[in-house]
C-alpha cells in the first residue's frame, strides 16, 4: 500500500522541478529577444544621430550663406544711405529758412548723437535750433496737487478757485506760450527747480515749430505718455506751434502708435537719412506717419514734392 505522504511529496517535487524548468526556459528564450530589441533601438538611435548631424550641417551651410547675403545687403544699404544722405541735403536746402525750431526730448538722449544729428540736418535745411528741452515725464506724472499749484504760481498763474484739472491745463498752456513767444521773465527756471525739465539754449527766442524726440529704448507707461507728452503737444498746437514726433528705428510700435493722431505727424526712423528727409517734409506741412514700423502709413515723402516746392520758391 502506497504511503499518501510519499505520493504528495513526489507530486510536489515534480511540480517544483517543472516550474523551475519553465522559468529557465523562459529566461533562455527571452534573452536573445531582449538583445535583439536593444540592438534594434541602438541602430535607430544611430540613424537618428546621423540624420540630425546632416540636418545641422545643412543648417550651418544655410546660415553661412544667409550671413554672406546679409553682409552684402548691408553693404548695399550703406551705399544707398550715403547716396540718399547727399541727395536729401540737396532736396531740403533752404526749405526751412527763417524758422526757429525747439527740440524736446521725452527722455534723455544718452550720448546726444541722435539729437545732434537731427539738429544738424534741420540746420542744413536752413532752420535755427536755439532751444533744447529735456523732459522728466516721471516727475511730472507723479507730481501731486500741491506741486502742480506751486509750479502754476511760479509761472505767474492765479490758481485760487481753480480746480486741479484747470491748474494742469493752465500750466501746459503757459509752457506752450513760453515756447511760442519766448521767455523774457525766465519762467523756465520754475520748471527746472521742480525737476520737470532741463533747458539749454536761448529761451527768449520765439519758436514756430517743435520736434519731440522719443529716444528711449525701455518701455514707457502708456498713461504717462498720454498725460505728459500728449498734453504738451496738444498745448503747443493750440498756440500755433507746428509739432512733429520722431523716434529711432528701435522704438516700439505700440508706444509710437500713441502719438499717431490725425493732427500729429510722426517719423519712426529718424536715425536714417530717409527719416530726416521725412521730418523736414512734416515740418513743411506734408503730414503723415512716415517710416518702416508697423504703424507707419508711408515709408517717406515723394522726392518730386521737394523738387516742386523748391521750384515754387
């Protein structure tokens, strides 16, 4: 008679060895597959590396080619600008004769190069630029009611029984009148003491035109531009001063757009010969928004317009 314990033990042993055999078999059969999969992935990665390397090489060649083309275009542009610079000086000769023009800077011109370039071209056109005023828009914008009233009194205005908006309007109007008719009483000193402006030149000479140079590269607050710059420009226009707003090519279009009303001509590339030519056209009454920025309406005035004007003189 068979012992049941021996039977069960034998069965368990058989099952254990069977399981071990299955595991060993699976391991033996799976190892080559894993190796094959690894090799396949490695081959794909190698192909990808080679494709990326070829693509980068093509890109490098394209960049070199584009750099060469860009260098050539810059050379051509410099030659064209030199030609335009010479021609523009001839086109505007004596066009602004007998005109006094004030230069306003909405922010300091770091090295003064842009301001000098604008002044030099205006003088080539026959104008005189006896007055330069650098605004401090931040100080004006942050000034409290007391400061506005103190400045107004320093400008000779009576502020009793006048509301705050009336005081501000009166100050802007008085500043515009100082530009238009001169300042024999030296009221500009009040504005300088308030740190609102820095004035250089002859403040007593009446001005018929003004150029606001928007030279800052950093972004300015839109509300500040509306409150300070546009208030000044509107006041100047109200007393008969012809105004043009100009900016170099690095200026931001969204900021330049704030100045571009129907009454204010603008030039967004004043650091170029074409921009300087456009400035003279705007001062002569050929109003538009000149330049190559997103908000410009035409790149430059027609040269024939200058020729016809010169023939009429």
